[in-house]
């Protein structure tokens, strides 16, 4: 079955950086677009970024443009989210998704 496992979250100060990773299994990874979503406390889950199957095209929600970069390594069945210039508003659980599947998420906390 489809499995997605995120890692790389943690506590970081405002202005800092983190790189999230997600490894997928149970599906043909290089045939699917991948996305990252996040859910902050008390808020609905929101889309953050997506990348096409080949990695040639990426899209971002406005609030992260210029600060976050999504990438993938199809040989490793992995997708990444490089986050820089982090803000307290970026605090959330971050989820890797494919179609209707999500991983368990990884917590990102931005605080001084």
C-alpha cells in the first residue's frame, strides 16, 4: 500500500532554515506529482507546494514563494521541502502527499 514518511521537522528560530524529507513507497514514485501541505493549530490544512513527476515544474502558495523550494529525487523516491527565512506563521505540521494519501506529518515550530 502507499506509504509516505516525513522527517526533518523541529524547532528553529525565526529566520532560520530547515529541510523536510519524505520517502514514498507502494507506488511508482516517478509517475506522480507530489505535494506538501501544512496544518497550523486551529486552522485548516493548506497546500504549500507541488512538483511534477519529472521535477520540471513547481508551484507554491503565495506566502512561501521565494522562501521555500520543493525538489525531488526519483532514484531515491524522495521529495524535499527546503525552507528558509522561516517565520512563526510557518509553524505547523507538514504533510507529504500523493493523490489522496498523506504521511503522518512532521512538526515544524518557528519560535525564539
